C-alpha cells in the first residue's frame, strides 16, 4: 500500500526562522519608536540600533520605513482573516465579522496605551495615509472572501459580501475616530460594539417620531 500523501508545508529551516525573528524584532522596535517619537522624526539608524541589527541588514529586509509599517499591517490583515475563519459556522455573517474585529484589538499591541499609540500613528500620520488605505483595501478583500463562504442563501451573495465588508470597515474606522477623539480613555472594544449597534439601528424604521426640541 502506498503511503498517503500529505499537504503539510515543510517546517522552515533554521536560517528562515532566524530571519523571521529578526524581521519581527525590526517591526516591533520600529512601531515602538514611530509611535513614541513620530514616524517622520524617527531615522532608520535609530530603528536598526533599537533592533540590534546593522543598517545593511535592515535594508535587506525593508527598502523603506513605510515598508516596515506595511509589514506590520499585513500581520494585522492575517490576524483578521484567521479570526473570521475561526468564528463558529452558524454565526450570522455580520456578527462573525464583528467578532473578527473585536478579536483583532488585543493583537494590535500588548496594552491599551500602546494600542492607542499604534492606532493614532497609522490613522493620523499624513505620510502614512497611503499605507493606511492599502491596509483597509486588503481588509476589505479578505473580509469579502471570508463572508462569501458564510452567505449561502442569496443570489447576489458576492455583492452582499463585499457590501458587508465595506460596512464593517466603516464601523471599525468610525469607532477608531471616536476613540482618538476621546484620546483613548475608554476601552476600544465596547466602543466598537456601540458603533456596530448604532449602524444597525440607523437602517431600522423608528417606532415613533421623536418630538422636535424647541430652541
């Protein structure tokens, strides 16, 4: 009897694992410095020194500072994709998407202070707006693909998945805007849940018309 072929990917070698650790260290130290000092104010040499690598090693892995931030956002995209896939099959697609967003929050940083600093860096640094837009475009694609697998009873399911993904990103970005306005004081997850509830309520016909408030 012939052995059954497996599809498991081969384990990375020692060199690849070492490079991955160095790469992760560069990203972590760069994000820490960017959020503390400002993206434009932080030099490549400072990042290399903090990560304990040579300037040459850093440039071998990342051509620009923007590529370091982009690599960090790719990690967030992967985490979002995995969280959506891990959500139980019977969960409503919209709830599964929000579960993925909520699961992403603790992956941004180790604590609320660093999470706020990273969010503020990505959302409010003018020179990183292109990176931020690329991140959301990737999120939209991965969410739409994941939601398409969960929306099975609609003829226009592809458009429905894309629309839901875009609405989810709008909810997430609106919650971030409010969180930044409040300077990160409240917890982000409840704020995200409230924004989701607000978005859902906006599409419902109110039972009664609220009286007009006279000046």
